[in-house]
C-alpha cells in the first residue's frame, strides 16, 4: 500500500476579470510573489513500485535511479561546471537527444515559509508551494532566444523538436514538502495562465505557467514517498512537438501531514535545453 497523501495544492486564484497574474519579481536578495492562491484539497498518489509507468512522453515526468559522485552543491561555480555536465549526459542517455545544454539551476535548503521572509529571502530559498510550470510556451521561446541570440542559430534549432527538461534531485531523503507532479494529459491548456517573472537587476522577463484549479476535478497528482538522493525525477517543462500529449508538467511542493516537523527539504534542480 503506497503512502498516499491527503493534502492541498495551492492553485492560482483567478479573479476572473481577464487581468493577467501579478508578476513575480526576482531581485539579487529578495523574491516577491504576491499572487493570490486558493488551497484545493487533493490526494497525491505515491508511485513507489510503479515508477516505470510514468515516462516523459506519456505523463511528462520520469523517475530514474542515478547516484551522483558530485557533492559540492554549495559551490555554485563547481556545480555549473561539473554537475551540469553530468545532467547533460544523463538526459542524452535517457532521451537519445542529439544535444543537451544545461542553462540554470536552483538549490533549495530553506524553510517552507521562505516566501514570507521580509528581507533576503533568496538566501533561504525553500520549496515552492504553488502549482506552476517553469516556462510557458512563449516563455520557452524566450529562453531559447536568450541562449541563442543569433537569428540563424535560433531558426535552425526551432525547426526541429526541442524540449526543456529539468533534473530534480534530493540532497537528503525527502519526507517534508515532497515534490508532486501533475500528469500532463490531465491538465488542459485552459487551466494554465501565462505569468511574468521579472528579474529586477537586468530587467529580463521570463514567462511561466501558473495553474488554475480544474473545474472538472481532472488533475491527477503523483509523488514518490521518501525519495532518496540517488533517485532523480526528470520534469518536462516544454516540448515543441504539438502531437505529444505531455508537453508540460505542472508541479508543486506539497505538505505531508505526517511529516510537518521533519527537517527542511534539500534539493537541487538543473534546467536543460534538449535538442533532437
């Protein structure tokens, strides 16, 4: 019997007046996210023992056991040099991609309430308790253009199938605030709203999806209980293949009522452009 969780997902509370979601502002020391949320009761199914059922092209996420020799996750430069290469090789092996380019990462070690810390909350970055996708369809194009500003390079890459895939790894066994993923085919595009992320220092804008509750209660959420550091999950944030039923995966940290007092979650996520 799996360790299923009865909990809530924080969805975007859409005012219904056609106004866009309030931007998230990311500064050098402070992240401000004041979007209204509505907590919706859900059951998160534990997929332990059934991991092979879930793949990138059927559900939009995929678990894989892959221990890492890398341990210097506190060293940003070393992480971007050595761990990026490891993640690129892993995605290439699992997807048969022709090229993989890691472009960003997030290490999270902070408390559940880190967003409400008034000063310097970026130094205490913790789990994100809001349903979201890191890039909207347009946001993925923005990211590709940012990485390949030359128009001829962009045009060549955009003519073939490409994806954005994150590799998410626990840095210690996960009991508190586990990562839940919503099966991509269970979420129609009508439940997604494009939302801006503004990087204050540079003025750069990214665009993500924020997620509204399902009017038909169709969303199907999953997680892996007690996920270990050797167990990674690949998260598809974007797929240019319009025929694929799993083009993007909403995800969110969730509260497990049985482990509220456990140690703060520690995790690392590397974001990759994947080309075929």
